[in-house]
C-alpha cells in the first residue's frame, strides 16, 4: 500500500494584520503596526500550495479561524447588544485585546497540532493532538476550533484518533509540529519521532533562555508521545539551545528541518548535538544525513532573518530532496551562497532549491514551513480524508476566486475596530465551509 506525506496548509484568514503580538519572534515584533494585505497574503499561500500540487505532492487545505473572537471579547467584559457593538466597545476600552483576538495566526498550521502516522502508533491509527499554545494569548484561543477543523477534515475514527489539547498550563506548553519531526526510511514504515523542547517545567531543573520564553516543555512532548501510543525506543527528545531562543529562534523549525533520512540544521540548534545525532542515527541501517550548517557559513541572525530552516524539505525520488525556501533566503547573500554550495556539491539528498514568495506571512514571522502541517497518510487513510479539502485545479481556482471576492486589499491597525470586518469575515468563512464541506465549525454558525 502506497503511503505518502501530505502537506495541509492553513488558508490565511481575512483579518491578517501586523499587530506584533509574538514576543520572541523578531519579524513579528519588527513589523508591528505596518499595513498588511490579507488578499495578497492568501493568494501567496495558495500559490505555494499549487506549486507543490503541480509537482505531484498531496496538498490539502485547512480553513482559517473566525476573527475577532466574539466569545472571548464577551468573556473579558466587553458589552453590546450585537457583535458589532461588542467590537466597538473593545476598540474603545482595550484595543490591544481586540488586536489579540483579531489575529489570523491560525494560518501557521505547523503550530496547529502534532501528528503521528499509523505506522508509529500502537493502535495503527493516525493520532492528532491540537496544540494548546498557552504561551501567547492570541494563539491559546485556537485549540477548540483547530480540533473541530481537524475532525471535519479527518472524520473517520476508524483511521484517525483525535485527542484534546494538553492542559492549558505553562508546565505543558505545547506548540505543535513546529517542534516535532519524523524520520523514516519509507513513510509507511516505523519511524523515529523527534521532539524538541525549550525547557523543563521546573525552571530550576535545567537550562532555559533568559530573554525570550521557551514555549515548548519536555513534559508536553512526553505527554503527546504517551497519548499517541509511541514506542519508547523510537522516540527521541532533544533540548533546543537556550542561547538561540534568545536570538529569536522561538521554535525548532526556525533552526532545523528534517525529512526521512535527513536532518538539516544549524550547528547551534541543540544543547547536546552529538547525543542528538547518536539517538537518531542508531535507528538507521542505511546512511542518515546530518547536514550541519556552521555559524561561520550562516549566522543564527542570518538564519532567523532569511528563515533558511523554516523551509519545506520534500522527497521527490529515492535519492533526491528539494528545499522550498522563502524569497528572503535568496536575498540574504550568506544564505544563498550556502544553498548554491549545498546543491552543487551533490553530497547530500538536498539537490535543488525552489524559491517562493510568502512575504506577507514572513513579515509576521512565519515562513513556508510555518504555513503547513505534515501528515503521513496511507492510500486508505487518504481515501477517508475529506476529499473537498484536497487541492486540485478546480479547488485552487475556486479558492482564488473566493479570496478575490471576500478579502480586503489592505488592513491597518485602525481597521481592526471596524465591525464590518467581522461581518465580511463571517460571510467569507460561511461560504468556505460549504466549499470545503466542513459543516458548522465556527461559533457564529451554531
């Protein structure tokens, strides 16, 4: 039975804006208050999806969340007889809270959940745990809707096991697949699941960053491994280097990316790199490629600014992988020089670089890898996936038309107070649930 890795990208929502909400994310903080273009952002994301579909990859679509989140505005004491009046009240009294509750951050589906394929789990099902994202308020509110969307996308419980998010406490801070990688010989065989964490729950029990928060705890990673029924001997835990977190590396996928028998990473990514390599390599009889980028070749700052490692590492044949990078990697000289050297050397499976423009997402702190959730699916599991969420020519054209119909060209900080933005978003998302056959996944539809 053929098994393949699908990429499910998050559609960028109608309220995409630059509120600078993510402490520790250099791009997010640096572009605060700039004017965004929700329409351009969504079209850029769709074009990236279409690029992979055209290359023969299985490409899926995950719906954005409804924003602003009216339920939380009401829970926080903002009043009105209608949703519009609640938004106006929040804009007057606490615009910073309104900005948090209007974020389109669900677009970065690498943080949506952690996924373990059926080849790795004890019950032979694909296991999914939505991330609790407790470190940032504007993301913490996502878990419930993420769960509904995942269940509507992967509805058959004979093949898919859906778990609740971990307890919403900092001891179990979970940021999803941005800190999770899977290595394997073939996608359909037993793999090695690699969990990266920033700290332990007890800050006195180990190293931790001093400037920016470590968003993922070891305890969260261990809990997910237990929930998913993973075999202990095929599970590896590694601590991220606290020093790089303090330089803006808020997730592992900003400093490393892996696929099958290859880990592409910066030499300063992990606290104990040699032990990490030993723990992974012992499971592979054939060659495993540790592609280490030296600080003398690309600095951590250059890696963060270019999002070199927040790229998609994709298998195109048994001995060839491609790296899909953002335009910023091409315009950063040290990074582009390194990538040319890497592909010309032919010493690793990474033999081609594909560049795509996702500038609207990049300015908010998310590159190509942030926009996708990787899900390994067998033929039968793919057949039991909601077919309306799988990209093809027809769906791509339909979604492009949907974006052009409903999205604004520009969105400023002041526009977040416009009640019409919420009404426009509701109309758009209600139509989208029909296009993707999701049913009622939003509170306004209930």
